[in-house]
């Protein structure tokens, strides 16, 4: 974490992009324009977060095999863009992409740290929960990740990347927080649905409640970068937002349009939030007893969750 | 070029939020529970100064207990502003509650004639304690519970007379900052002449709370609401608060912790009350 983080807030830019389906080169060129714009902003953002599947679109089905890239290549392409337009000015970049490694395909997000000398890949998170129901079909084409990592962002300190449905399972951000995360960053692609709501689609309200709940339960920042635009009739719900550790929505974008969302984070708000609502500390104390419960399905011999 | 969405301009001095309808409903429930439920007392007695705190308290009491069960006592001293007396009458008239005026001049001067050198602060404390004497006696006479009117800001800044303003057994406003009391007053329909005037202890001519405190309530409330969450002074300054005002507020809060406690009792045994022998207030 930056040494002056108590005095100067961390500057974040969430890029709510609307990529054209499968048009990787075109979307990369569009990202160059976005980076050029970001490089002219004063003050310069210190962290840029892009959504899930930011340069390809989300619903690719079998085309995921044609659009996926190795993490090294993807990181190189993204960091080169920044170097081209911003020179050696340091920045951190998080972005979702379809990853291939040794013939296996993943829905992944990368975290890059660029300083004056080098570009480092600090984390590649592979989506754990691949929605495969209703309109979703991820597991047909992709493999699951198997770990929640916490890595040390030079800007934010201990940070965890989760992708979309990962954040819907309360145990996942809980594990991230237990492993030390002070910030949870969620690239996402969330098709909107539910018109019974009050002034917005229900799925947007649900996401907001969910992310605020994560922030408040664990006393951490939550940054959410959502894909925007329609994909074959399925409208992505944008709504990129930054949430403080006390659950306050610092900023939130509209659902439909591409945009850049800026936020300033006072990182010491984490200590204040956790002191005022010490749920994470309480959980640390009780968790060993909870996990040793012999009624939990994985401790009852070889039975599955349904007891079979 | 993509449009840039920036967060709303952050005003560190934005007043602490309140939903006055929610707060009013909750406080009416509190008053009913404390008076009718816990104590079986149907009447309340409130000292009415003409200021917003006692007016809001009176409005809440009338909602909770009905106008005929709320006794509003005006207690002027000879130097009190006639406008205060008038404003207090506005509340009595608006609520249809039981009004009474007890002039405390003779009682206060009966003592102060022996202390002619007493300064304004001492004289003010004598007046405040005399008013509380009257209020508790009226309480005994009317079988009515005295209701406190102190707000959170003055409690935190120590801007009250110990064992006077803070003495009634229950207080509906003690966890509301002054700016929140103003919001609540507007919601309850307290006359604007009371809500909009400069708050004053009315112990001297042209006295105002904000003049005494050296800071506007709106600014003090914003600082206090962050300070109480645990932010240190340097963190408050980093968030845009004025350093001198932060220091002033900190000094007042930290110099008055004792005023927010019962008297310090020397502990000598294993059964010291409130140290070893502990029972909840409503047990």
C-alpha cells in the first residue's frame, strides 16, 4: 500500500466498456483510445479496472476458443497499450479476458502493475463459479478455477480479484477477507432481467445489495466494473460502482452506456469500518469451530451435499 | 471519448443524515415504552425554554401521550428574553398541552443575593439547577415523568449544566445532533420562529450557543459524526475538515467526558455498585 495512503486517496477508474462481439483487434484499438483519454485525466488514475471479457464480449459460446489468449500475451498487449499512450507513468490495470493455458480455457481476470521499469503480473484469477443454467453456458466451454488469491497491490494493499458469480457465493469474498483482502475487485458481465423492480431492473438492485453486503460484512472496498451494451438481445447492466467499507456507494454509473467511472478511496476507511463493525475478527475466532462441525457434508464420509 | 462519471462532490461538512419520519416514529415508541410500559406513568413534564430542543421534545411527548397528559412549564428568570417566553407559548398553543409558567427569579435571587460576585457562568448554572428543581417538584405533584431535552451535540461538547439539563431519567433527543433536531422539528411542524432562530441558552442578552462554542452547529455536527467513528485529527483534515475547528471540537469532547457520566465513586469492596454489582437499568 502507498506510504501516503492516509493523506491522499487512491485514484481509481472503472472502465465500463461496450466491446463488439469477438472483434478483439477492434476492441483493443478502442481500449487504446480509452487509455489515451485516461492518460489525459488530471489527476492520473492509479488503478484502471475493466470488466469481465472486456475485449471480446461475454456470450461467446464456442468462439471462446478463437478469442482466448495466454495470460502473458494478454498482459503484454494491455500493458503495451498503456506504455504507448502514457509512457512510463505507473499504473495498475485489472481486466477480464478468456484465457487459454495448455489447451484448457478459463474465464479469467489479470492484475498488472506497471512502474517505470517493468510490468509485473501480480495475479491471474480464474473464475471459480461458472454459471451454467438458464441463459448461461460457461461450463460447457470453460474450466473452473480453484483458488481465491490475495495479492499485494502496490496501491490498495492486499487485494482479491473475483469474477461475476464468484461474488454471489458469500463464502468466496469471506475467504478473500479472511486471507487478508482489504479490497475486492469484481470484473463482471451481468445480463439484466427482472422488470418488476422500482425504477431499475431487479438484477441491478440485487447486485448492488450483494456488493454492499460484501463491503459491510468484511469492512473492505468493493470495486465493480460491469460490461455494458447488448449482446444478441441480452443487455449487460454496466452499473460500475465503487463501494466504501461501510457500504456507502461512492459512485455508480448508469446501466447502459459506456463510460469511465472515477472514484477516490481513503484506504484507512478499512480500519474505521472494521473497528465499528468487527464481524471479520469475530469470524476468525469462530470459523475453526464452524468448519469442524461433523454435520457438514464433506466430513460425513463420502456423501455429497444431498447426503447421497 | 467516453463520458466520465465522477462521484458526487464530497462535502465534508454535509450534515449528518436523518429520516425524520423514521426518527419520530421510533422516539414516540420510546416515550410510550418508558412512560406507560416500564413505569406506568401517563403524564410527562417538560421544561419549555422557547428553543427548538424542548419544543421538539414537547411535540414528541404529545404524540406519545396526548396533549392533556403533557405539562409544559415555562420557567423565566427576570433577565430571560420575552421572545423566548412568547415562543414557548406558541408551542403550548399549537399542541393544546397543559401550560404553566413558574417565574424562578425569586428562587434564584434568593440564593444569589449572598453571592453578588457570581459571574455569568455561575449565575447560569444556578438558573439551570433551579429549573430542574422546579421540574422535579412538578413531576412529584403531577405524577408526571420529567423528560430531558439535551441533544447529542451539546452533550458531546459539554455545553450544558451538569446535574441540571441532563438530570431527567429519560431523554429522547440525546442521540440526535443539533442539525438533526432541526430536521425533526421541521417534520413535526414546530413553528418556524423557533426552528429558524439562533439557538441560545438565554442566560445573557445577545448570547448564542454558536457564539459561546466558537463554531457553527452544522460544522461541529459534521466533525463530531466522523470523529465519533474513530477518525484521528489528521485523517479528518485529509478528508477536508478545517484543522482549527477539528482541534476545537476535539478539545471540548475530550475535556468533558466526566460530564457524560455519573459521579465517580471510590471502589472499596467486591460489591461496588455499577462495578461489581451490575444490573440493567430496566431490570
